[in-house]
């Protein structure tokens, strides 16, 4: 069973927002440090909370690669570098 835990680092500045993400699947887990700019959240988030947006970003990534292949630290703005369809698909409501 897949579980994505997203925790916002409230001690960090608000821009960029910082998150700690743990992905649990098949008895193992990976940990990731992720940043999101306020501008990217407004542009791509479709009204989602920051935590829900980051969770959806991980859902997008996990549809395309195993959790072990996801970078350990990154800004969501780089996802489109690897997956050109990211911005189009992530901004859809769901």
C-alpha cells in the first residue's frame, strides 16, 4: 500500500515553502526535502493547500518512476525538466 506523508517546515520562510515528504510502499520508505515557491503554488496548485499540492506532485512522480528514483531534495519547479507534461497535468483539478 502506498502512503505519502507531507509535513510542512513551519520554521522555514514562507517563500519558498519547505516540506519533508516520506513515501511508504511495500514495506520500505524514502524521505525527501521539497521546496515550493508561492508563485508555483498559485500557478499550478489549482487552489490546493500547499501540503495537498506537494502530495499530488509526488503522486504524479510515482506514476512514472519508483520512489527510490525520486530526487532526495528538489524544488517542484524542476519536475517539468524531467517530465514536460508535468505543468499541464498537475494543474488539472483532481
